[in-house]
């Protein structure tokens, strides 16, 4: 995980617990003191706002009707098969960032459910 991948509000692990990135945490990471932070692996529990399509083996979000997350290959796909990202989406912050770029809105995630 690199500091240039992060935005305020991204979910990370801090000492093994999920937290939303705020300004003090970001400053700590940018200054090189963020060794206690790690990317949060993207699991099905984090995809509670998505719909799973068993025929396509993909998760879709209502706000991103043409895009889907393929959990097996950890890729964003467009309309059932064309790869849309060259980098894998294997961490929560990567999905949050993609969602924001495509919709201009924050991805609602159940952080409090994982406390």
C-alpha cells in the first residue's frame, strides 16, 4: 500500500482493526511512521451493499450498473467480461477509490460492523 493510493475515509487496518483514514493517520503514513497500518483485504463481508450474480460470479453495485467486481480474479469488469482495470482490486481502499472515481460518491461500507 502506497500513500498515493489513499484518500480520507479509506478503510485500513490499524494494529489489526479496521479504521477510516483521517488526517492524523494520513500524516503519519506520509511521514513514514505508518508501520502499524496495512491494507484491509476485500472480503465478501465488505460487499454487503453489492448484489452477487451467481451466473456471472460477480458482485455488482446499483450505482455502477455496467461494472462488476470479479472476486476470483480480483478485477473490475465491464458488462460481463471485459477487464476494466489493469491493477487488481484486492483491498477495500481500492474498491472505495474506484467507486468514487466512477460515481463521485463515497461507497457506503459497514465499518461499524467490523469494530
